[in-house]
C-alpha cells in the first residue's frame, strides 16, 4: 500500500458525447495537442468501453458498479418501482470520492453530475452528498453561453453573461480547486459537457475548422480517420470500416454542404476548446510540481451522438427547452434548421447522423446502442512516476475497471458497509499491473444493457442485440472483426446459447429488467407509451 507521501493525485476527466475517433491521437483532424501529449507520455487504450449513455456511464465510473447496480440503469429522473432504474445512486453504492476521502484525499469536482438526487435528501446538491469536498456544478442544459446559473459548493452563483462559456467555466474551477489542494493528495473529477449538443462555440475556434469539411465531407473524414487509426495501430488493418450509415447520403448529394461543413466545424471547435482547458489543468499540475505523481485519465461517456433536433419544437418533451432565450432576451431558434449557421447563443442544433458516423469511425451505431460505436471510448492514462514506457494498451476493459484501478493505486479500501448500509461488492477489476508495465487481462466477462440493447463479451467473443433480442442476437469475434460486419451467430449456435445464458444470469443479479419498463405508466421524454421513441430514418435516431 502506498505511504501517505506516495499516494498519487488523481485527475479524472470525462467528455460528454464524444466519439472514438474525435482526438488527434485517435485519428482525428481535430486539434487536440494537450490530449495528444498525454497519450505520447502514457497509455492509450484501444478497447476501453463505457455504458452507451451519459447517466449510466457516470454512475458506473463513480461507483465501479454496473449502472443498474448503482441505481441508474437508464437516466437520472428514474423509473418508479424499478430499483435498478431509480435515477439516483443507491444506498448500496459508494462513490470513489467517498472511498478516497476515507483514505485522506481532498475530493473535488467541476462539471456535470447527472446521477440524480436521492428522494427526501437534504438540500445540498447530490455531488456533496456523495463525498465531494468542493464542487462547481451546472444549472439547466440551456447551452454553453450566457448568464447561466450554476452552483459553487451548493450555493447558486450567477455567471457573467458577457464572457461566460461553460467549457471554460468547468476548466477554470478545476484549475482553482487543484491550486488550493495541491499540498495534499487530491481527487479531481472534471466532468465536461463538451461536445454534447447544442452546437455552441467561439468564432475564433470555429474559424480553425470552417471550410475544412467542405471538400469530401463525411465520406472523406471517415476514410482519413480510418487510415490514421490503422497507421497508429489503434485498430487492426484487417478490420474493414463499417459502411456509411444508410441515413447519411453520399457527400456529393448533401443538400446544403456549407451548412453541413459549419455544423462539423462547430463540433470540432467544442472539442478543441475542451482540449485548451485540459492544457490549463495540466499546466497547473506542473506549476505546483505534482505532475510526476498525478494520474490523469481522459475518456468519454458514450459514442458519438446521432440525435436529431427537429426545428418544429424538438418533438421531445424537454420542458426546460421550451421558450428558451439568450442572456439578453432574444429567442433561441430551436432545431437543425438548414441554412441557419450554428455556433451562436441564439441557435440550438446537433450535428446529426452523418457527422456522428464520422465520430464513431470505424464502428457501427452510436450513443444508446451497445454495438461498438455506442460503447467504445478513447481512453488515455498518464502517470509519469509509474508508466515508464508509453504504449498502446489493447487489453479490453470497462470504465468500472478505472474505478477499481484508482482505488488500488491510492491504497484505499473499498468498504463492505458505509453509513449503515451494506455495499454491493466492486465489479471493476484493477489494471494497475498494466500501468506498472506488467501483463494484465480482465478475468470476468463484460456486460452491457441500455434501453433493451444488450451485450456480453467473453475474451474475443461478443454477443450483442438491439432491443432485448427482438432483432436477434449477433455474434462477432472481436479479434477478427471488431467493426461487427460478419455475424457468426448462425454458425456458432451453441456459443450463442451459452453466452446468452450467462447474460441472463448477470441481468438477474444486476437488477436489469426487460425493456420497456412499465409501458403506459412511465414515460421518458421522447418515448411513446409502448416504449418506442419518436425516430427518423431506418436506424431509429432519436428526434
């Protein structure tokens, strides 16, 4: 166990709705020098997996449990009478902040919580109830600019509308918290909202990308990223890139190429601005001479987001977006309106299916699905005191393993009881050996479930389906075909039956329920009474 002086500081950075290939060190054309620098000094995981959506991934990352075990099998807000879907962290789960606090760490958070609040809890924000000493939290998702109301240590603070940009605010508070805590071991959780919609960015950042996507569009971008990923050996040259999504036309047939170019340019600018903030965080570590013994981890909460925001009022029952105005009272023009250029505070758009298809290069599907495009995340780990040989890490892992690894590296003890409650045993497996330059492989299978999309992976074999098997189970050998183009289910029926049985056993013990849950009684925004969503196109991209 590390001594008090040896305990590493930890900076855990989470992006929101950023795809597998959106960083320079994962093949992207987007400018991310600070994250690329981290990768050059540490490990890049080629097979790190999240849980397909923001709330489940955040709950799992914070607790080291599968999302349903933590109480957030779907979204914050919850589903009545379904313990695995309560919409807040259960009493049987502890956060990494609570665990590290017991080990003498100062615990800090800046950004998006999105893990709910226990019913009948105290007035303090949920982050503080789960072990954080200091926190900067967000108000409603009204966008990146303007006079947004946030919280600092549980008290509302009004942002200056003249210079507020949410990504910068998250970075600023992370820097401040590190500066005031650098004389003792600290855990800093930086939970960005970037590059989640709406498409809001500074013109100076957009200008770096404006016009870059005009020639060749999404087709050229996907091809270039795939070639770069192969050259870097992040993905195998034997895996074919998945076909262009059927809902995305060939680039020469794009109806408004200037508008499409602008949408992706704004998205790239949002990633760029996040990287700039991360650079300031890293500079603060150097300034306080704690860089060497600080573990810095970066990852994303799900794959690229193909959600389409309709110009007829969004068609999603998100009441908080109704009648949205800018900080100076101008109406916000809601939705993906062709010809209206995104980026400014008075627009509210997403980058939609074709560009999400770029973000998830070379994989299939997006956020919400558990095919590779929905769950594969870039993941970078730097720890100069321990990682002596920068490298690619090809061992498959889930983000719950990150939690276990950080607890292990800190020499902390995961409790069996906490605050009078029995605690669910940690599901993640520590890969500390990998950081120390030794061999490591995960011992237990990996499981996923979100909105009926289900998967299990055992060694190279992945069994996956959409909507609880209604579309049939698909079987892929990840060593040979990680882009999931050659379904082996018919050829390997015995393996399918065995893996499905193991999935069902896990689902039973992890409080996973058949989807939809309580149809006609409970309804998530955008969901019809039968549990289906308002969709566009062939593949069900939410509108």
